[in-house]
C-alpha cells in the first residue's frame, strides 16, 4: 500500500515490474489519498498488506501495536550501513525507534519553497520577501491539517527552537507565540481557502494556466511538478526563505519509508524487496526515472537525475540536510491532528497567541500515556 500521487505510486509499480523480472516475485500496489496516508491507522493496513509505505512519525504507534517487522535482520549489516550512509539529512535514522529500524527511506522530503520561474526572477530569500509577494496576492500556503502544524514547526525550527520530543518542553512559549503571530500575519494576506488545502492542492493551483500564484514559501517538495511536461507550467523549488539568520534550517522532515507487515505470510520476500528498492542503485535509476522522489543520496547527487528534475535536488538539498525529525511517540499522530486543528481555529478566530501555544503544549503532554499506565513508552 502506498499513496495516490504519481510520485508515490508510479515508481513502486515500475520497480516492482523490474523486481518480477529479476526474481519472479510479483508485488502489486494499491494506493490511498494523501490525507489517509497522513492519518490512517497503520495496523489496519498491516493486516491487509505485506508492504506498507509509512511516514516516520508513525514509528512509536506501530512499535506499540507490534504490527511491523524490524528490518535490521541479521546478516545484512553491510547493506544497512550503505543505506544509512546514503541518508539525505536524517531520513534514515527517522525510522529508527527504541533501537530497531522499522522502515527504509524510499522518498525524502521536507518543507521547501515552490515558485514559478516564469513569474518572478528568483524565489524569496527571506520572510520579508514572502510577505511582499503575499501583499500582491501572489502567495499560497498549505494549511489543511496537518500542514498548519508543519508550518509552525518549520518556522520554530528556523529560529533555533524546534519542537522537542519531551512532553514538558515541546514548544518554547515565547518563540511559539512569535511563530503563531507570523502565521497569523501571512494567513491574513492569503486566500482563506488555504486552510482547507494540502500541498498537492496548492501545487496544482500554482501550475495551472492563468494562476497568479508565484510562491508557496513552506510546502512539502514534489519533484513531479519540477519535471517539464508534468503540468502546463513547470514549478521550480528552492530552499526555505529564512525567517532568522540561521539559513535554511529547521524544516519539518517528511518523506516516506517502506515497511513490512508483521502479519505478512511472505515476510522474507517483502524484506528482500524493501532492501532492494531502498538501495542507491535502484533509487538513482529506475525509481527516479519513473517519477519518484528518491530517499537515497546517490540519486540526490546524480547530475542526470537533477537535470531531469529541473535541479530540484540540488536546489533544496541544504533545507533537507537541516530538517528536523518530528516527535514519534505512540500518541503523536492523534496530537498532530488536534494541534493542527487548534492552530487553524486560532487563525480563523484570531485567538491570543499565548493561549494557542499553551493549548499546543497541553495537548502534547496529554498525548503521552499517564505514568504507570499500560502501554507506556519503554
């Protein structure tokens, strides 16, 4: 099971056809919406599928549910070392939880910046440049949950105070208030419809003929839109605009990893496929050429891969290398939805920034099991 965008589905189908030629093993893929990918319970998928594409914040939940098989199996240490060495930023370690490796990155992403090179000469380098474009009605920002929280996390990370994984130190109150005020300012300048739009919605809007939107300053990168001919207008991608003096750091890491169901009756075959499709050779070859957004540095460093994608990888690499891993405890996924809803309510109803941040911190604490409760973290 993967997700229903050409970037998420097409490379899995293409690589599976090659795998069948190579091994005789058939791998068939179903797909689900981006919204389902970000929120659907992994355990239900694991009971129905051998191979599942997941996001790193799921690892605490799937560990508690015992629904995936660790991929750090004996005898394949050299292969794993090569995968770890090929990690773009923290993509590989983001799937490591409680000492085990639960998935391998096959797609690496973080919030970057999308822009129309036929409309503006360059992407804004700083937040004030973004606001200038927003005042001209040239900016959109994906704020549909969970992306409002991702914007919040990225801005906080850029100021050097990324969201902490510890329950009592999640968001610094002063910094969080500053970030929320920044979000409130730009939300007042953009189309209110952004509150219901995810990255795909925004990118589709930007790429269509007649669009006035020249910039999406914080949005998960989608290499598909950087490839000539994918849509009527090609988008370019760049590092995030600096809100501080730290450069393009602090972006909320995304991307996907391939995992194997604990309920599978073909675990070894599924594990073999996971190692193969995550390898540098496959990632920079058939995976990238089929429209995937690889998770291995061998592809990100490859000149031909970059040329085919309008230099997408080189132009966003600094942001990826400086991206932050989100919390991953069992309970985070519920928090992610609740926190995003709270931010959006605060933006819509113009709530006090301190009140919003206090609620985010309270919701984060509540997302952890009570001390001594069954199922707590080990």
